[in-house]
C-alpha cells in the first residue's frame, strides 16, 4: 500500500471544481461591514491634510491615530507604517480606512488629500540608501582573470512582475471582547498574528488567524496580508463589527508588492578550453520604498548569481536600494530568476565568444557531487546539474533543431539552473519550526500552519503521514491552519513545506507508529487516552552558516533544473512566440508526481510571462497599467505544450528523499527564451522580450533578422 | 425579475444594472462563480446565459430577464472529477469559470479546441497543462514522466 510516489487526486479538488470550496469573499458574517483604503497619489512628500467629501454618517473611519499599539508592520525592519502619519514615501500608500455596510455608498465616498510634494528617487542607480549589501567571495579574482584567455562582460536587466493570483488579497476581521480573529487569503498565518499583535498592542495569543481557502499566492500573500489584515482589524475594532476587506484587481496590481526589478553586471574570465577562471558579479535590486523582505530576496539572488557552475575565483556583490515606488516583496523564485537570467545569458555569450557549443561549455563547468559552491558548501550526491542538462538536451532534440533551424525564423535556447530548498542560511535554524500529529479514532490529524494555496501541500503532507504511519490515505485529516489550534510550522514559502515540514511530520508519524505498538488508533485511544506527537526542526550536523561572512551551507540542498525553449519570430508583428518547452527538474523524490509536475508546468508558464509578456509600466512612481487589459499574463494561446520530466535523486534529510520544488521552475524560461532569441541573431539582455524590444534588438544587431518563417 | 436559474424558475428582486455576478453571489447565495478582475479579462466569473458563456462581471442583471442562466452549481457530469484527477485545478479560484467555458465543448475535443475555447480564462497555477489533460484526455495531452536521475540521459546526443 504505497502512497508516496502516487498521483492521488488533490483532497479538495472536487470541491474546487464544483464551486463548493469557500474562499474569503464567499464568507459573510452577521453585521459585517465592507471596507475601502484611501491611498496617496504622489511618490514622495508630506501629507498636510485629509478632507472628507462625503457625509460620514454610517461610516467607520480610521487613520493612524486609531492605532492602539505601534504603527509599524513588523517584519525585518520596522520602517513601514500601516497608515501614513506625515511622511509619504510612495504612491498607493494607505492613509485612511473607510467601512460601511453598503458597498455602493462606500465606493462613492470621496476623500481629498493635500500634500507638499518632494522630488522622488525613482531610479535605483541613483538611490543613496541601501536596505542591505552582500559580498560573497571565493579564491582570488585577480589570479582568476590572469588565468583567463578571454574576458566577457555584460549587463542584464529585468523588470517588475505582478503575481496575478486570480484571487486578490482579502480578509475578514472579527472583533471580540479580548482580541481579534482574522480569516483570510494568506500564506503565513503566524506572520499575520505577529504583525497584528504589534499593531493592536495585544499578546499574540489574543490574535487568532485562520487561513481560508486561498486562490493563489506565489509570494504575493507572504508579507502583504499582514497589511490587509491590519487595516481590517483597525476598522473592526473601531466599529465593533466584522469587517471584510477584499481588493479589486486595480488596487491589487497598483498597491501590492512586485518582483524586484534588477540590474546585474557580469565579468567572466574563461580559459580557451571553456574552464571558468573568474566570475565577477554585481547585483542591484530596486526594493521600493520600504524594506519588507528585500534583504532576504537579495540574499537568495546573490547566492544563485553564479548559476550552477564551479569556479575557484568568485566575487558577488549585491545591493538592494530604496526608491519612492510601492515596495517590492516576495515572488516565486525570490531574487533567483533575476540573477539566473543574467548568469545564463552571460554563459551563452561566453560560449559564443569561445566559439564553443553552449551545452559543452555548461557540461564543462556544471557543479558535480563533491564540488564546492561560492560560499564553500560541498555538494552531496544529489547534485544533478549534468543529469538535468543531458536529459533536457536529448529529450528536446536541442542539437538537431539548432542546426536545422539556422537561418529560419525559428530558434531554440536553454537554461541550466539550481534552486536552494528551504530558508536561506541559518533561516531554518532560527525558525525552529514545529509540526504535530494527533491520533484520531480512524487514523491521524496533521496539525501545521503550512497553507494550501494550490501547490498541493494538504495532499502531499497527508501522503507522507499515511505512508510513514502505514494507514490508508483516507484516514489522514489535515486541520485547517488556525493559529489557535496548530503549532507554528513556519511560513509557506521558500519551497520548504514538503521538504522541511514534511520531514517533521514523517518523524511524528514514525514515532506515533512505534507508540501504537500494533494497536489500532481506536484501541489505543480507549486504553491510553489522547496522543499528540510534536517535532521541532533540528539543525543539520555540519556546514553551519555564518551570516557575517556568507560562508557555509547556504541551503540544506538544491533542486536542479534545465529548461529548453523553442520559439518562432513573427516577421510582421515581431512577436516572439514559444512553440514548445522541455522542462527537466530533479527534486529528490516526487511525493505526488502529478502535483510536482503541476509546479513545473505552472512555474514554467509564469516564467514565460516574465520572459515575454509581463511588463509593469511605471509613471511618476505608479503602475500605469494596473489592469489585466494591458498587463498581460499568458493565456492558453500564449502557453505552448510543456514536456515535463521529473528526475529523482533522494535527499537524505527530506521525507522519503523529497526536496523543494515550487519556486525553481520560475528561473528557467527567462534565459531559455532569451537564448532562443539569440539563436535568431537577437542580442537580448533585458526582460520581458516584447515586440518593441525585438525591434530594438533587430535594428541594433549587426546580423540581419530572418524575415521569413518556415513552418513545420 | 424572473429568469431560469440552473433549470429552476427564479424571481429575484435586485437593481437592473447590478452586475449579474453580484446578483448570483449576493442575492442568490451562489458563491461558486468567482470574481477575479471585474473587467472581463480573467473569465473566473464565466456563466452560461442561454447556453452561451459570458463574463458575469460585465453583464447587467436586466440582461438575464427571461433567460436561462447556468452557474457551476447547476453543472453535472464528470468534468469535476477529471479536473481533480488530472491536475486541472490547483488553487481552484479559476476552475468554476474554466469548467463553465468548457461546458460548450462537445465530447472528446482536441487539445487545440480546448485551448481556443478557454482563451478567455486565465489560470495562474497550472500552465493550462492539467486543464488540457482533464478536457482533451491523456492521449491528446500526456502526463509527465518520472525517472530516477541515474537513468537520465548519459550524453547529450539527441
């Protein structure tokens, strides 16, 4: 009766497909009010006055003076207020909150803000304030460049990206005599609890946070729900009634976090035989107006900046800076898709400079078991760069297509990458996550704060427990994430849930099985009473991370991926259309192969959007295209067939060998598509590759762009 | 105002310019129809009016007078099970709209027909692969492969 490794259907799949699953906007409470946020319209200045242009009768109105605790969003730095007091640091910053029982009345209420405007900093290269700087060094860069036969330099840029979870941000706050309950669309219940305790001046246990069914997260519901929940809670507290705050699409796009825009510069030394001798890399991220999670996004970006390659002499220097734009935050990949884009286009250009096959150059330098990374982490037997590269190249027919398509309007390109699974550095040690398993008459109930947001956590965690406990899957329940009932198993981010929380649950299940000693759950409960097993994360025995020197094991382990993109250039519209993608991912063990593949398929599609379509246009520090009409995400017709192969190379410290997977697929399509464009003679160094960019590249390119497209 | 809702006669008192989406969710209590964008781009609110898929966020309630409106709650058949089985639903917020838009496809559609019929439905989770598998079948859209890394290709010769 093996259940790990089987593609069992998603637990809540039928409810979702029948429209029976209940999301936050589907819930109503007696006496509930609706809420709205009044926001700044200038990027920088001083707020001088707020004028109400409506009859306040029947409204609940909240500003910063209604904060009972501290007006800061508790996260890494306490620099961001829930509500503007005087200083305006970006447009779309919340100033005033309104609640009313009638949505129409609420929508028509007019508020005028008066400011003194200051000159904003909108260009990250001109910002003088860094939230975080990082330096990673290995070997001797001077010696590395001295050994080089060739030096290749390049600058690469990527823009903001919006998550576009189809369900926008939303919460309902329900006040009680001694605290606050929040039900919401969110990834990290305990983050929200912590932020609300500080805002409301309450002990954490007086704030109860419950996750509703969540319609997509992708990082957009990692840190931002703390703000939405805080606003709803302030209104609910003042009104003494439940308050629902659900964003519409425009507000969701204009005001919430984005993927950090990046500028990455490479200087690469390479020997004639293709061996990398020196990698000098500079990373600049635009963090927006407040710190949010920027330091850790930068950290992950820098730790993936070399790509999955071995080199003795490395310098990576990174900065994330402040500008007067809405803050950037977590987004699937968390800094890595930006730096992997730069690394993999640079690799392609190094191969061109050497006149070497780009696959051979990558094979020559790919990290192998026993190699050490830039931080000195020695890789285990599950270092699978070569396996994913070779499988993807063979499966896609890369070499044949590259030859056959020369001189046509069709192109093919690839990207090789890895992705650290779990929190960076000492993050997991500091989180010290706890997971629990409670014996029930039929089997067991999983108690974790890890959230289901579409990725399949609810089902895969149940599979791990069923397998370890040796009971049918149908006897395992997963409790609703509710801070009043479950231990803090950490945030549902960083591709950590299956690997880290799953491992804790595996240990709980094994101990529970031993305690049962052959008794059925019902018989045990009758004889001995209730049984709950709790396990806490234990640091690995070696490779401790040093945050001050950036040396040691940056991650427990890495997943490995290779993406091959095939594209066609429309000679009339200059659209670059993906026609097929081959994606190979090594993830340790696929607990649920179809769900694992679903992460690769979905991440690849989101990566294709990042590569080709998704462009946030900023005007005076505000998103000018905050609608799905002109911020384009891939439709069925923009997304080609994606051929997925999952490779398994078990990781010793993952449940049944599983590693993380969720974020990694996001890194491949950007550089793979850019490299496919290169094979068409387009020197693309910037994402997204819109028709306008293709036109620019075509007119600046020395080679002519093929003007005819030969169809198969 | 009278109309036929999921095969039964309905009489709902709501303003004629209220969005059909809000009438269904608030006045009829049918929350299976979701709001994703409110601008007719994402298709999460797709319902059938006289058998034709429409975005309920763009349709005023007056438009439903005397017509047959079908929502996800009125759909029977095997589609839901296929979505659950083939990975056609992840976060699930787009799924009711996708199922409704696909309701007009006949039996055993090709992958190309499925893609054309669903071009107005955004899904941010699946890359549409599981959706195409659920509707066109595994022959038209194969499931992914799983291999031991040790059995992966040893060379790059295609």
